[in-house]
C-alpha cells in the first residue's frame, strides 16, 4: 500500500499563531449556529492554544438570561456539540470569560448597554479594545446592527485597536439587495472591517483545492481547455429542509447554495494562480473568474438550467414527506429544492469547457464532489473494448463526507485479450493525516482574529455571484414551474437534470455509498 510521509502527530495539530487579544460579541447567541458551531469552535481554538489568553465572549440575544444562566446553557450544549472530549480545565477557563446581554437588536439602547459592558469586559480581560462582532442572526438585522454599532462608536478603529464584523449568509436575496447591503455597510465601515463568511471556505478539503492546484507541478499544465472536457460540481444532500421551511421557502436551492458555496468551489477550481496567498491576491483571482462567468440570456436560462422540488419518497430507508408537506412550507409552494445548470467561463483557460453544477435536498446520498473530466484519449487502438468501458479520465475532489482525491484511469483487464476496465487511484485524508476533530469554523474565526481575510468574501465577489444567478431568478419568477413536485425524495433530481448533460453527450457521476 501507499507509503505515508507525514508530519509527526503533534505537528499535525492546527499550526498557526495565537489570535490577537479580543472580545467576540455573538449576536444571535441563543441560536443553533452559536451552540453547534461557534462555541465548540472557540473551545477547540482554546484547546489548541490558538486563542489569546486575553479573550472574552459576550453573547447577545433576546431572552432574558444572566451571565450565569448563559454559562450553564453553553456548558450543557458543549456536551452535545463538542467535536472531541471536553477537557474540564480548559472549559472552565473558557466559560469564565463568557458574558451575556439581552435585548432587542433593533433598539439603539442595546448597543449603548453593549458599549458599557464591552468597556468592562475589555478592562477585566485586557482585550485591548479589539472587537469581533459576529452576526449569527436573521439577515434583516445585518444592516441595522452594523449601523447601530457605528452610531455608538463601536466600529471605530484607532492605532492598533481593531473592530471587525462577521456577516453570515444570506448576503442579500438578489443582486440589488446585496448591492444595497454592501452600500449600507460601507457607509459606516471600511471594507477591511467586514468579513463575509462562507462556511464552505472553512472546510479543509475546499482549502486543499489551492494546495492541489498550486503546490503540485503535474496538474497545472493540464488544467485548461486543451485537456479538460468539462467540470461537474455536485453538492448533494440527503437532508430535507428540516425545521427551516420558513427560511427555505423564501430562499430556494438556487439562492441557498449557488451564489455562495458553489461559486466558491467554481472560483477555486477555475482561478488563475495568485501571485501570493495574501487576501487580495487570492480574492482578485477568484473575483476574475466570477466576473468571467458568461451571463445567461432568458433563452439560456430555459435551456441551461433545471429546477426541481421533491415529492415524497424514501431516503436512507425511511419514507419522507413531500416538500410541500414540510412544516412552514405552503401546500402549493413553487420553491425549488434542486437546481442544476451549465455555466461557461469566458476566458482563455476555460473557453468552451462547461461547468455543470447541481445541488439538491433529499438526494440519495450526501456527497460534495468536484469532478474534472479530461478529454478522451484516441481509443482507436482498443477496438475490442466495449464502448462503455472506454471511460475518460476523471480527477475527483471529494469534499465531503469522504475527504480525498481519486483519479480514474483505464487499465488492462487481465487475460489473453487486450480489454480495458476503469480503475481508481485514491487518496483519503484520514489515511494520511488522521482526523482532526473540527467544526469547520475554527480556521475562519481564527483568521478573523488575526486579520486575515483571504477566506472571506469581498463585496465585489458577493455581487459577482449574484450577477450569475439573478437572470435565472428573474426568468424563473416570470415563468413559475408547472410540474412541481418533479422528483421523488431519494432520487438524483428531475430527469431534466440528466438530460442537461446527455444533450452534450455527458453524464453526471453519482457517488453513493
Ligand atoms: C447552508 C445552507 O448554508 O449550507 C443549508 O443554508 C445547507 O441549506 C448547508 O444544508 C450545507 O452545508 P454543509 O456544510 O452541510 O455542506
């Protein structure tokens, strides 16, 4: 088997510098994100010595709780959501620096109270007045919260003292609203104070796209239209909309996944080599790709996009209800839970190489993959091989839940005749590096605390993502779907998604356990 040449285990821990001293204010502290991801991620950073000793957290939410109540609550939650065994000493250290403030985020008074509390906490924990405001709230609060923070002086930076705000998705619900939100934020804050988070960029395997492409000499020369036939990006989920029907029905699969997560995957796969890994060098190249995606005409939308909504079906052996029967979803909902489309990138590297993407809820397996399909070799030499065995090479980046890379190539089937079969060469992270338990937010929180915005989206990138999907939203709105539901839960989406590739003589590669 493969020989591993890896770092010793201790060095495999997250390598990095301790974060700057700071107080992190979490707006939306009673929500799911806080208990499932943010607190466990902060704890992991503390455990790995990446969190400054001069650190504190203030949770802000509506429910009236005392500091002690909130500490008890997070201490209960961590038992469920920690990614590894909790060390009581580290937890004790961490929980003692958690505070709570209750109030209405639309009310300026809350921010005045926050200012007083921050003064005290900054003094008690020597956090140098550095603040990271994390908006883990409904999107309606993003604009008002940052304006209020600025109004009471909490966005003001002086000397070494920094003030940064982390904004969750959805960043706008279309191009226009994203632009307005950017304008609103940039009136009271500088671009470099705004960290638009996309949790896909916290995934190790997503960051590894850069390592694969730019730390290896063998891929870059063939990473272009001369050798690559097409790219398939699939983000398949087995979950339905769970309890998020209210949010999801207004968003839909396109808004929920494409302008953000899938655009990140496209831009990292397609970008030119940046001149360095500095934030703007990387983001400039990502931005160029997003701007180069060919805008779709109404005609293109009709021929190059597919939408679907799940009906009842069987997922993982369990019968599940149709989308329209989910809580919070109207019985005649026209919202899509599946989307597939074909995009083209108008630049020298990618001209005429289609990027097919698809994402959906209640598909047969959870798998996020990027399939790079290479052009066929001239197979004239292998006349005796059945055509279905002549499969072109595919390099597959397995983003999740499998984490690794595999390469499909042809090999001779043993026997007297020259016959071919497809075989896979594969690398799995866990075989080489072990598994470092993580929520996927550690790196992003830490980067924000050290002022590295490389993995966060700039205003122009968010807007470019919306530019791609806006024409689709417009056409879909003007022509509501007539055939929903059009795929059974537990299948790979509507038939039209298959047709989209078949018309071009191609097929989706599905990964099922
Ligand atoms: C979120 C979407 O941003 O990403 C969800 O709102 C989706 O609908 C989720 O399920 C997928 O994230 P992950 O990390 O599970 O792939």
